[in-house]
C-alpha cells in the first residue's frame, strides 16, 4: 500500500475508503500502519457496517448495551442478543454485517400448543429463550412462522431453519416425511420440499419397525417425495432443519415458513422446538 500512496492520504479519507469494504477487511487493514489502524477503528467505518435501523434495534433490546465505539457495538451485536421482550433473538453476521433473527417458539403458530395434553412448555438451560415447546403426543404436527422482509437486510438471499431437538423418548417423527415450505407474499417465490425428523435412538427405530412394519411405506405414499432433508447438528448443541430459502429485495413483504405432517394420522412425540431462524445463506461460517 505504500506504493499506492495510501499512507499520504488524510486519515478521514482512509476511513471513508475502508467503510466501503467489509468488517474483516477493515480489521486486516489495521495491520498496515498506525495511521491505518486509527482509520480502521473510527466510528466512520463501523457506522457504515451497522444496519441502517440499528437505533431501532437497540431500543428493542431486553438488556441495553453500553459501548464506547461503533466497532465495539458491531462486535457485541455479532453475538445473539434478546429483543422484543425476549421473544426474538437478533445478531449481525460478522463477515457482512447482515441481519439474522431467531423467532422463539412462542412467536410461532403451533397447532394445539396451548393444550397441555399435546404440548408442554418448559425452560431449559440450553436455550436462550425462557421457554421451549415439547411435543408430548399427537397425530397432527403443524408449525408456522412469519417475518417481514423489511426487518431483514436488502438484496440478500436468506434461509429459514427450524431449530429443534429430538428427545430420547421420541417416537413416530420420521415414519412419514414432513412437508416444508417457505413462501414470500405477493411474489412467485415458493420453496417446497420434504424432510424427515430423524430420531437418533436406534432402540426407538427398532420399536417403530416392529409396530409399524410395512405401514411406513404406505404412509410415505401420501405425500409427494421431495429432497428428504434431515436435521443437522449446530455448534450451540441444537439441531437445525432447513425449511427453504428466498431472496429479499428492497420491498416489504411477509415471509411464511412452515413444517407440516398432517397426513399420517399416527401418534408422534418427543420433538422440542426452540424456534425458526432466518439468516443470510451466503454467510461464511
């Protein structure tokens, strides 16, 4: 950078240039020289990396943040933080500054979730939310979530993920594929598929084969076979199942996300729901 004459520029100009890059690039540039370090730490740079509505987000925090600089604020917001009375979790992607939300189970529409015969609401230290929903037993599984695209970062491809666990006592969850979908209102964007809520307990699988036998294949014939997605492990100890994706442009529309298994008519239980996460798909891990 010496040969390009960057170190001869005023610090304010360098700050403006760095604000047009990315958070990782700004951090790397601080190694060039003391002047670059000062420019890379400036509020001019990190104000640009924060979302345009970050003041509104700060007003919705459950616990206020006290930060000495915009860079510190950015880094603090890269860790999940509760908003809206604890019903949602918010974070920024550390690579791009784009917004992610995790809607708690309380924010979702779960059929018959208020009936203690079918669902129980309990607290668990593994969750960031005060309560998660656990399926006790029922034959009808239907979970819906929704979010406005205006809350998200524009011109970004997003994925929607059901955040879940499967208890050791689970049964009947993967006898038949669940139907999953993500749909953007007033748009042609519709993403449909199927998924299996896999139970990792081999003893449970043996019991299901014993009791249901060939009925498993008969049940599966009631739905159109899709890509048959399965949950995968997350770093936070939960599992996630991708429900679908969509591209968020510049407008304000409603995104509807769902998982349904309503055709098997067999009892199932042991599914634990933390919520649905909506996050950028092009983020680096």
